C-alpha cells in the first residue's frame, strides 16, 4: 500500500497551509482511527477527543487568518510520561493519578509549533521493559502482527504511528525505548543528544539516561517533529547547542563517510545471541550504505565497563518515580525490586557511576577518530510475542531483555545521538531495524545519512495490515 499527500507530518502541514484540508478534519480522522483500533492495538492510555477538537478549531482559525507554524493543525500523540495540562501522567502505572496543572516543556513546544495533541500513548510501568504491557492497561499490540509486541517502552507511540493513527508521536528513550519499538514497527526513531528536547519539569530524566524523541514513518517527518519539540528550559541540566535538523533531512552527507559495522554488543552478564535474520538485515543495510558510496568496515567500539554505570542510574530513576505513585502496592513486583535496587545503588554508587561517564565517552570516542558513524543491529531479535515477559522473575525479565535488546542502552549512558531505521522483515513478516550511532551532537549527520538511505529504500511505502484497514476505513 502507498500513502497519500496527507499521510505524513510535513504533508499534512502543507495541505493545511494550502487549505486542502482542515485541522478539524485531520483530528476527526485521527480520533476515528483511535476508536477503530483501540480494541485491537490498544495504543492509547488517554484520548483527548473534546480538547483535541477544540485545539483543531483554534488552529483552523489561525490558518484562516494567515498564520503559519511548523505543525499548525497537525494531530500528534505523546507518550504517557510527559505532562499534558488537565491529564494525569501515570507512566504505565495502575491507580488514580491527579491531572497535571501544566504542560511539560516538550509538550509546550509542540503546542507552540501548532500541533494538536490527540492523546497520550501506552507505556509499560515506569518504562522499564521492551514490551508495552501491564495490568494498568492490558497489552499494546504490533500493527504488523497483533500477536507480537510493538516494543517498548514507547510502544504505544510506535503502534499509533505505524498504523497511521497519527503521522508522528513523541516517545522517550532510556535504554532503547524509542529505537526498539521503531525497529519492531518499521519506523524511524531518533534518540537525540541528551538535552536536545527538554525533560522539564524534570531537570533531567532517570539520572540523565532518558531523553525524549520522535517516531515517524520518514526521516523528514522525524526531523520535523524533533525540530518542533527541541529546545531548552532554564531549569534543564543539559542544554546542547542548536542544530540544523531540518536542513540535514533535505541533503545527503557532504562527503563519503566511513561506517564501522559492529555486531558485538557491549558486555553484560548475559550471553548474547544475534538472531540470524536480524544479523542479515544489518548486513543488508551495510551493503546498501556501501552501494551509496560509503566505506563500511567491520570494527567494534571499545565500550569498557559501561554496563556497570547504567544500572545505578536506571534503578535510581525507577526509585524516584515509584516514590510518586499514589498506591505503590499496586506496582509490579519487579518494579519494587528495581526500586529497592535504586535505594541500595543510590548515593555514593550513583555518584561514582555518573563520574565515570566522561572516561567512558573518551574511550568510546576513539572509534570516531577513525569512523564517522557506527552501524549495529537495533535489536538482537525480532519482535517478542505478546506475554513473553509474563510471570518471569526480575532476573528472568532482565535476562530476556538484555538478550533481545543489547545494542541500544550504551548510548543512553553516553548521552549521544542514535537512530533506528527500517531494515526489512523476517521470513514471517515481522519488522527489523538497523541502528546508526554517532558522537556528541551528531544528529544532523545521522539524519542526513538516514535520509539518503531512505531515498533509495523507500521504506515508508510499506504499511502494516492493521494500518491498511484503518486508513481505508477512515479515509
């Protein structure tokens, strides 16, 4: 199936500015798609039907008056770890959460760009797992095959975009939580430089390992959403310099790049196995980059003890969030284990872990003295079946997570940009992704390279079976 001119964020923005469609029409279409898929995909925790239509009407008045903004009147969704005024932020947890009084900075910037926020998407409890399932909301399912997960923890955002409910959505990424669902739903997902999108009202999220970023069908749309949401708040701990994100999506790399092909993940206390089909997908991507004129050489980054610095930060973040939950007794037992771990590993251990970051950066940066980009699989396995983590102990859950998804999390420790791009399908039709990794502040380079690859691959022309049905019914 191929889409039409209003399938993407940029296409919708152009159609709205030209008067070819109204914001109310696009928002009504998105709300109808939510309604038509919620029983199947279960992508949304909160749907803002009345509020979104009011926002769309306001956008139509601005458009009629000649105002233009990057996303004026375009419907988007955000993950339920971001505050939207008047809505609770449950972050995947059960219980009754009070409505937030103000938008988070990322949502405020989306509104300033003119976006209409149609709802908040599902995420597992405190974003801990690479599946989007839990007693608070059930299971969010993959539009490519509803017996499988779309990934996590930004699985609701990925499912909503992959199915064509909205053209773009924000997620967050603390250990691959944008890139994993992007890979498993045939999307582009960007984990930007730490601080590129503000995490305010948190000065930083999960002790600096978590960032917000976009999920979209095309590189240009992902860059547009990142551009719209990017920017700092005065209270942010991390404030990177501005970057030309939109321009990067419109041009190929300025020169031939050296790409390091890496198939070995950073060390973790679990034996890794790269699925042969995931390996083949990454090698195909390497061949395509070579065919585009880039030099691809097998080389492994020197990760060192990066895993030892990740765990204290991750568990401390879980503990901080768990302390805010209205009814902690409703939380998953594995959340309690991680929160206790955060208590034990906080304080001095956490300070040591954070202090080690600069040395780890210097160690890993050595590869960028010889290469421009690192290419890896996004995940070591195809999308997991629904229920794959059910009934597992904390140890069993962590082992399965690390086995399936060992490639993404080191870049969260380093704080550097990373992207997942579509890399084909398994023999049974499940999506796979390849990961582009760069040094500090390298989003423009990664976006430019991904856009060049996309122009040759045209992965956005493929839609999942659920997406075809939704678009056909809602057109």
